[in-house]
C-alpha cells in the first residue's frame, strides 16, 4: 500500500537538501488513472518516492537532467551564419555619434 500525503503549507524539514532550495511545488490535476498506476509502479520498481519519479520524468520531458538548466536550441540555425555587411556597420556607427549641440 502506498502512503501518499499532500503537505501544502507544512513546515519544511530542517534537513532539506540544499539543492532543493528555491524549488517549485506543483499540483497536477486530472491525471489519468493508467498514468498514475504506471508512475507508481515505476517508483516502486526503482525503489524511490513517487515525487522523485515525477521529478525525473518532468526533467526528461523538459530535455534536461535533474538539477541543470535546460539547453535552448531555438537559435541554433543562426550559428556560424554571420556575414560582414559594411553598410550595416556604417549605419550602426552613425547611431553611436553624439551630437554635442543637443546636450548644451
């Protein structure tokens, strides 16, 4: 039998792992029963808590390992594509010039 407790608002254990400080707590609703059974079975098979199993599943789905920030690849297609453009460089340089008469 599983002992599942909902501990919202309870004091944190003084021995809380330092890596968990600043962690976010989620409430997940409407989890299909077959998903809940599979997660509980996986937690039991790996001899770890349901919470730990859920965190690992979320980390995998987010494309990151537990404890590290996800890698973003949304601009990868631009890497190595820079082309020199003298006209652009001139336009940017013109924006950097200060008109002293405007500051008197």
